[in-house]
C-alpha cells in the first residue's frame, strides 16, 4: 500500500482481536482482506476503521464469532 498503516493503536488492536479471537491465521487473513479493500477503495492504508462493520469477513469461523457478539456480518458469494 502507498501509505503507512496504523495497526499499533489500541483501537485497531482491539478490533482485530475481537474479530479473530487472537488466532494468528485469522489475523493474517483479516489483515489481507482489509488490505485488499483499502487498495480497491483508494485508501491505501490500514487503521482501526479498516476493521469496521463494512468489512466482508473472509472465514466462516470469523463470521460465526462476530455473530455471537451480535455484530452484523457480510459474506462473500459462495462462502
């Protein structure tokens, strides 16, 4: 990406942890998905807002975790 990302802020770390339960493979996939979205949107950086409700979660287990927490989730076609 063209801009420096902010993944060390407390808010960004908290959102990432909520979405992934701290599972390393889920963290990598979430960041990859958010990065793809940032490039497509022209934002070209990641921050706490990159992990908001509009992000399409990549893994079924991640969407199930989010549902249990009462968050709305979107799934990709065919997922």
